[in-house]
């Protein structure tokens, strides 16, 4: 399969905004999550079971204001704080939407059906 086309500008904007979203998602921080959600969207988060490590990859297809993106996140298992702590990679399909000005809002997040890579 050839690599799907990507939108570098949207990918860059999302790469700067999504870490804060995933930090709030990991902790179930509803007040912070709500700042990232599109009107009417409901996301509850993971309740502190993991903490945010890093974003491994973001795939952003070209398109209009609403995009279906795929994000792979490295989660750090709860209670692990050393730099060598094992991380758990999880891939999510997200529907996001762009308000003029480059601010992205999350409409939906769900576990991806994409095959998982190993690290």
C-alpha cells in the first residue's frame, strides 16, 4: 500500500494541540477535556489508569474542516515514572474539526481497528 497523503499544516497544528488533550484524556480531567471537545461531543477519558507519554504518530488526510485522523499514543502505565518505564502504544481513530484560526476540536475518539505496531 502506498502511504496515504497527509496534510502537513493540519498535522503540525494537531501535533501541538493533542498532547494536552491526551493528558486530560488519561486523567479523566473533564474541565480540560471540555476545552477540546466540539459542541455536543462527550468524552470521559481513562480515569488515571495511564499517563500520557508521547504521540508516536498522527495521520491526517487532506480534506475540509472535518477530518477523520488516526493517532498512536504511547501511554505510561500508572505508577511508572522512570524514563525506562514500559509504555503501551494505543491507536485511536478520531473525528476532529477545525475552526478558522487553526484550533482543532474533537468530535469523537474511539479505539482504532488498524493493526497494532510493536515498539
